[in-house]
């Protein structure tokens, strides 16, 4: 880490989450060494101006031509896509250059459950270079650590239940990004297009797997499937600029059932869909055992919260042992609110 104690960042991906991280870093006085993005109109522009703040003198570079070995940084913050195989080139470039990596993306939280072959490669490379790889974001506190904390008081544990409702609109920057979630399709079209095999949706099964593993249990078997979420009445969507007929898809529901070698089980029922009046984005955990307990986490600005969780994990990742270190091993997320701005 820099002599000032402030982590030096490389921002990999200048979308909505990357821009949030840029603003957080400037607020806290953490230096941004470089910003990279795929070829396009962002390349060559100042990353501060792209983030809606003052110019920082850091121009966005083409991710394919950057000399990563010359970057005098502590960590790369990857905010591109959810899939490990799509992000793999970014991860390899940064880890090979001796940078720690914190990645936003559903599969990155628990790589061995989502892509075990890539997980081995990532872990091996990170250990060879003496750096750490961690996936973080909004699941960190609201799904993974909330599940582990609510199970903390138990002296006997039978099963865990997790459910959630997430608003589809803040997850997408355009109408097109909602289509993998079956948005507006009939149920027949949903199945005909194979959306029940949505790889991003399937990665949600790793939430109860991660929590059980974090509690010390050994995963024996996992079943998961995806089904369309529908309303029983017409739904007028401002985002889609149309009315979605009753019975058509307004999102997806992901079901997962987990068995462990120790006999403890878990079930999750996760909805990512449009919200009606009165719906609140929330994550819920219930512990069946002794004592029983429940926890509900509500959130409002999921994009901001996801980027803030990712940002606040940076010191933990830099300080962690080499290799893949899931957030369940890094302790509960810690606030950066007391860090003086620009000091």
C-alpha cells in the first residue's frame, strides 16, 4: 500500500459501478492510478469527468493495450460483468501484474461453486503473485454476512431459509438488459428461449452455499432452477414504456435447495422483477434451530449500495492472505464513514 496508507486503485470498467467507485475514491482521497475500459467512446476521456466530477488528470485507457506491469497500484477494482469467464481476462491481467483484485459480479463471491475450473486458475495465479482475489458488492452485507450473523446465536441448527425481492430496473441501464430476465415475454416464450438456463440467475444458488460454507458446513448436493415471475394483473412499466399483460413475465424467480454432509439444509427463493407500489427491496433470512431467529435487510439505492460495499472491502482485500478469499473469511463489512475526505 502507498506510504500514505491510502490504497492506490485501478478502476477496470467505467460503467455505473465504476463511476461510483471513482467518486468514493476522490471523496476519501484514495488515489486512482489508472482507469481502463473496453474500446469505445470512453477511452481517452478523463475518468473524473465521466463520473460527473472534476477532471482528475487520469485518462481512460483501452483495456487491451494497457501496460499493466507498469501500474504502481495496490488493487484493481473490476466492475464489468457478472460472469467469471467473461471477466477472466481482466482478472488475469491484474493478478499477473501483482495487483490484488476486488470484483463486482455474482459469480465472483464464491468462484468454486460457480466455475470450479476458473476458481482453481484464479487461486493458483493469485498465490503465485502473492495477491488476493475477492468478490464483493451488495451481496456482501445484505445476503452473505446477514445470513451468517443471524445464525450466530444458534447452538443447534436444522435449516436456513433465504428469500429476497430485488427491483429489476436499477440493475439495468437499458431495456435490452432486462430481456435475459424474461421481461415482457409470455411464459411459453420464456421457456422456448431457454431462459431457465440463465447463467447469471443460476449463480444465485451460491448465496446459501456460501453462507453454509462460511458457517463451517460441507456442501453435499445442490439443486436449482429458474422460473418466470408473473403478476395476475396488467402492469404498466414506465421503464419499458409499455403495459406488460397479466401472466407475462415481469422477471425471474430462482429456487435453490442445498444439502450438507452434516445434515443441515438450506433453501432460497429469490425474485428479480419489476416492483409494484408498496414493494420494498429486501433480503430475508430465517434460522430453524435453537434458538430460532429471523433477519430482514431493506435497501433503497441498490446501485449505490453495491458500489459502496465493493469500495469498503478494498482495505480488507489488500490485507488478506494470497489466493481467493471470499468475504465470509474477511469479517463483517466495515464502514469508511470516519475516513476524512481528501485528508
